């Protein structure tokens, strides 16, 4: 990072998580992309949609503000490539068939995992548990709308794809969680209209309201294309509408 550079970031409505704020992984990825990667992003509040945010880069930290309010901080970081086990495309499809996302999804219009998003609009990544362990998996075929002119998926979208699977793997009991912190490492960008697999797993016990998890993007041969490290934070569930 370099001293005292300014940039602006705008998160469009398409990339929502909860309806009124950005998907956490996409927001973290968009910040990381502006910084050239190699960072861990901590979200201090839900990233707002549809208006310019100010990014200021210093020697060892970058900060994102919405007016006077701190939205996120980014520090240099790396992510290890290790994962407990791969999953085949067949296993990922079977896991998605067991996904709990079709039963009372807390944010059904989420860009990454919302079942109310149409094909070609949201990513429609629906992770489910694999038998015999804590590993979750989901298939993913990126739509051309999230790729550049060369057919390669945009970096922030890769972060978004890695985001939600880790959240469901991190989930503890009947809780609601939101992304608090994320770092990712992209080794090779996936191609549109090509089948891939996402895997995710919890990495340790909860520390208060915080739960660590990891995720990885694999190609059809099990090669790791990207990995992520996340911290999820439990929040109160909204009261049911009368």
C-alpha cells in the first residue's frame, strides 16, 4: 500500500446481501480489487448500496467511509491454500439438493445465495452439507454477466461466491450470522459457462459472537482456484411479521 491515496467505490443494487446493503463478500472483494489484492477486509457496518464511498489508502491500512461513517478497514494479509477435503461435482450437486436455503432463507434476494434471484441475475449458489463431516459444498456455473470481455469472472464476484458458503458452514445452531471479516486469495479466475464447485468448512470454536470459517473454489478436476478466510458474527433474528 502507498500513502494518502484516495479512490471512490460504488456498490450497485444488484450486489445486495440483505435488501438494503451490499453482499459482504462482494463489498470486501471490490475493496480488495481497488487495492490490488493481498488484504483482509473488516466490515464495520453494512456497506450501503448505490452511492459513492470514499476509500483512503495509507501505509498499512485502507479505510472506506460513507460520509463520516467508517464502513470498512483493510490490512495486508495472505490466505493459506490448505483445505480438509475436495468435493466432486456430483457430491456438490447432491449437497445443494440438501441445502436449507429454500426453507426460510433470512435474505432471499442475496446476490450469492438468494433463491429469489433469477438465473443470470444472482449467482444462485446453494450450499448444503456433505455426509460424514463439517464440509459444505455447492456447484456453480458463472453467468457471462459477471465476466469480463475475455470470459473471466470478475474478482469481486469470486469473493462473493466464496462468501456465503463459508457462512452456512460456520452457522451454529439456529442463529443468524453476517460477514464480519474476509480475506481471499485468487490463483486463477474461473470462466463463464463452466462448471465449478465450492466447498466450505468451520475452522474452530466460536469466540463470543464470532465464528471462523474457510471456503475454496475448485474446478471440475479438484484444482483449487481461490480460497477465503472469514469471520462471521451472530446477530439477533428479526421478529416475525404479525
